[in-house]
């Protein structure tokens, strides 16, 4: 999708509406995360581990879906979920997606009822997201061996594993080089890898864009499914094949 470089001037009523709708959407998202974080703190010691993971995963999906619904109903966001919705009934799948913005995980998780995400360790200490992440059984990325064991276990239990192989948001579009550990992880998990292509027409929440800085609205995202790859073969070769496919599809 071509980036918006010189948008046509918007009529003042629309600019005035976006000036109200944008902070409203930020408030809804932040309040939802904070409220669920408080609830997750209470529920985690009370629920059995497996039930806690299921409750946590569903609650994050529902909370993200609610926040994005507010963004869509106010006109701040436009996105077609039809491609990712086709994966909702599948189990034991690895989703490998490119990572243009901080909204990518929110968009994907909001449509998948049983998803485990490999997350930065710093998010576990985040007051808004940390408690919910722990309850949902998401996986820290700072301990490779434990990460691989937990990821393989999650897929065997029927969860969908969400990975951003670049490791962080893209700095040099269309795609940064994949981490070497991605192929090792994919082979260790032993599941089919479904590639997902995310395209955005706005730089909002890309590297260096502050959360509170309002972009040109609406935000428009396009989500497509790419090819599927089996876990067979040497890890580095598997990483290269998947990276080359996503890079070529985004070019």
C-alpha cells in the first residue's frame, strides 16, 4: 500500500471531529488495559494456570476488539479483518508477521481467541499490559531456551503462536532482517508457519512516533495472508525463505 505523502486538506468539521475522537480512542484503550490489568492481578493467584491462560487470552482479545471497535466507529481506523478471520478456527499454528507499527499485535490478537504472543520482556513490567500478559501465559523473549520450550508447549496445547520475526518494529521498510533465532524456534515448535502481511498508510506508532502525536486520520491498515511454510529443513534456510517471501510480497 502506498504511503500517504501529501493528503488533501480536510474540511474543518472533520478536523474538529478527529481532534476529539483521537484522544477519546487513546483514553478507551488505556482505561481498558488498566482495568483489565487490575482484574488480572486479582485473578492470577485464584485461577488454575490453564484456566487462567484461557481467561487471560480471551480477555485480551475482547479488550483489544472493543478498543478497535471504538476506533472504527469514530472513523479513526479503517481495516479489513476478513483475511485474518479465516484463521480463527485453526489450532497449533505459528503466525509470522511483519511489524510496521505498535498496532500490529493489537489488530491480530483482537481477531484470534487463543493466541500466545512472544513479547518483549519490558512489557511484563508495564503497568497497563504486564498483569494481563502474565495471566494469558504470553512468552518473554529474554530467555531463548525457556522461550522455545514454552512456545512448543503452547502450540501442542492448541494455541496460535504469534511471532514478529524482525524482533521489533521495522526501521527500514519494507522489512528488517529476521532474527536468526526465528528459524530455530519455528523448527522447535514443529508447526506450520502462516505468513501475514500488514500494510499501513500512516507512520503512526512506527519507530520514533510518539503515542500522543496525532497523525493524519483515518489510519488505514491492510492485512493479507501470505504463503504457508512447513517447519522442515535447516533453520537458517527456513528463515531466509520466509523473509524473502514477505519482503517480495511487500515490495
